[in-house]
C-alpha cells in the first residue's frame, strides 16, 4: 500500500501538517532534531509523493503534450523528422521532471473539438506542435486556450506564450542546387514535398530562386511529386522526369526518402548515378550513406531541434507572457558519390 503523510507522522511522532511542511520545504521554523526524525521516517517508509497531489498544490501537471496535427496512422510517427526530434524532446523534458504525451490529431471537426476540451482541462502544462501546415489554423486554436506552446516549422505565429523552432530549409535547398550548378549541371529537376507545409514550401521556393539567380530556367515539367514525400512517390515521379524528351541531368529532392525512390527508378532503367543523372537528397537519414552509390544530402540536427523545443516550452511554462523570436537551426551539405562527378 502507498505510504501516506499519516504513516510518516505516526512513525515520527509529529502532526501531518508538520510532515507536509517539511516535504514541501515550507519556510517555517522547525527544530533540526524534529526535521531529522521526519526525514528518517520518510526514508524508512520509502515514501514517494503523489504526482497528482503535487499537481493540485502547484497548479501544474508536469505533463507536456506533443500534438501531431493532420495525423495519418501509416506515416506521421514514422517520418524521419518526427523520429529524430521526439526522443530529444522527451529527454530534455525528463531532465526537468516533466512527462511527455503523444496526442494525435486527425482531420475532422470532432478531433478539433476534443483537442480544445483537452487543452482547457488543465491536464497538460504546455504543448509542442508537430506536423503543421503553413499558417495552420490549429495554431490559433491552441493559442485561444492560453496553453503555452512551441511549434515546429512556421515563419512566426505571433502569439504570446509561444515559440517557433525551425530548420534552415531554404538555406539547405540553396546548398543543394548551388552544389549541382558547381558540378556543371544546368538542367536540374526537383522532387517536391507537401507545399502546404512551411518547410517544403521554403525548399521549393529556394530551388526556384537559385536557378533564377544563375540564369537557369525554372521548368514546371521538371518539378514533380504528389506531396507524400515517400519512396514510392520518388520512384514514380522520377519515372515521369526520365520519360521526358528533354530530361534533367540532376535531381534535387526535398527529402532522402524521395531520393531513395529516385535512385531505384534511375538504376532500374540502366542509367548510372551520378554519370547519367546526379542525385541529392535532404535530411541525411541513416540509410543515406549506405545506398549504392551513397547519397549526397543536407544534414539536419533533428536532435538539437527537439532539445530547443523542450527548452523553450519549459521557459514559457514558467513565464507564459513571453514570446520568443523564431529559432533557426543551421544545416550543412554532405557530398557523397551520388553527385561526386563533374558534368561537363
């Protein structure tokens, strides 16, 4: 059975009120001999404070919910970005005695209604919002509940009690396209992601900007992708590119999964990477360096992104009126064999 304050009081020969004062470190005068006796009773009886009771006293649940918006059971939790950020978030919260809760939010009015009720129930002290669309209406919905929150991948949400943590999506895509141009490519295709998301939209925008800056054509027929960012999409979309009479000599993919599908399609046609078609991805997932040839890509510190989200939400819980400027985590280009040869 759980040890109670009454048990400790009985063991130490004091009142339950005094035991409570000592456990909660209240600023009251207590003789050292009495304090030592109570602490000894706590140790002997192996007393563990009730988290629920502490939450009622402190008006805190010590729980942080990670909202997975637009939830799709087959893909959302297995995406490389989610799998990379979430463990770091969990670890950073645990260091400060906070617990992490996954909260999937599928499409539909019922899910929206349930989310609002959940946030207004005070069962969590804050939320981290994952898988948002650009200018996602869910952000305003969460803000209206006055629960502190951190959101990934937004320009800026503009709400008190909020913070934004981004990766340098535009800078990363700029690195990839400029890398291909330095290799001598002037016909560069793009496998795009879901343009409703801030990160994929920024990558598409940067792809076009770099081409124009170098006087190269932005051709819609060289831009493919159904928005799913899957290996299957990469395979199919690259097939569409290779079927063109005037096809790209290089492909910049917005994710490594798309690039993996592209590689399989290129090789299935007896073409070589990078001699016939150069290929570069984005994310630097673990499999990228084990492909044949190994995949050039943009490396992201997903762990740092998750850590920053944890740090920011804990600051907001302590001071809900704060609003931080967006944080952007830098990226770096990793050149491997899939783009190693010059195309001259």
